[in-house]
């Protein structure tokens, strides 16, 4: 009896997760307006619990020599697999409930977007139903620091381009200036996300080089929404930093 109840809950949870995922993928639901992240995360944890309990009960029945329905095995296993998938993709240890959705490796001289945070919001109107989840805008220091590469600004630009191509992220705007002494300042606005999730955020990468012998790269990641990002932007900065370092290590002219 308990197995059927758990199976029913698992089916409902998986259906809810599928609808949320498809809704975001086909842009029927905006994850930065509708609290889909919180709902999806909650459903994954709840589904994982039901899945683990269900599998344990099914194993117990099998040891008793009782019949086990393949449908129950599949549904409970699917709920557990989704939990594992989210752990591998996102990592529950990376979930952060800090009141933040705008992070930068440099908070003294922050990389700037063409438009302000208010102008980049997906919805300019505050939705009363979800307004209690909104947080004041503040740029927070990322756990990642500024990167210093022993190459010129132009070379760093090539490295960044290669890293973005590997990630499949899109450069939406660039502003570059150079000087005769090897000076280079470039700011690149990017739209990116994690593989396996349809959610996207805005990034700004600034490359500064004074003499052409080394360059400093700073990354800012800012959600086009008003509520907590649950650690998403921090992961984005970390991911891009890792890929830049990886490309820089193997880079040859």
C-alpha cells in the first residue's frame, strides 16, 4: 500500500518537474520572474526522498519474496536519478540563500554593463504575488578573485573567446580600446548558462592590460531578476574562470 502511495507522489513530482523544465525551455515561464527555481529545487529534494524510501520498500518486498511492480521500480528510480543529476550538474553544496543575485570578482572597480540593473530586469513591474521574495540590489564579492594572466590584453581576448566558444555562451556586446604602448581595455557582455538547464544570466568580462606583458580579467555575473539566485551567478563566475585558466594553460600562439 505504501509503495503505491509513494509511487503516486513520485509520478506527480516528476510531471511537475517536466512541466517546469519545458515551460522555461520554450520561454512560457521566465525563471527570473516566476519562482521556478525554488519550486524545482524543492520538488527535486522531495522527489529524491520519496524515491529513496520507495526503493528501500521495494527492496524489502523483494527480500520477502513478494512481487515487485516494474512501474514502481522505474518511477522511484527516476526520482532518485533526477536528484543525482541535479547534484552532478549544480551541486547542492553550491546552493546559497544569501540575499544576492549580482556578483563580481572586483567590487571596488566593478565591470559595467551597457544598461543598469533596473534596465536589464526581465519585468519592470513588481509582481505583488511574488514581491515578498524580492531583495534589494547589491553587488557582492564573488568567492573567485581577479585573474592575472602573463599575456597581453589582445591574447587574453583570444583566450576568452575560445573559452566562451567551448562553453557555448554568446557575446552580446563588446567595447574595446587600445593604445600604442600596449594598453588594452575590453569589456564583453555575455549571455550564458549551465549545460542541462535552460536558465540564462548576464555576465560582464573586463580585460585590462597596461603594458602588454600581463592582463587582469574580472568577471561579473548578474541575474535579470529581483530575487535570490541560490548561488547560480557564483557558479557561473567559477565556471568561466576555470575555463579561462584551462584555455590559458594550453594556449599557444
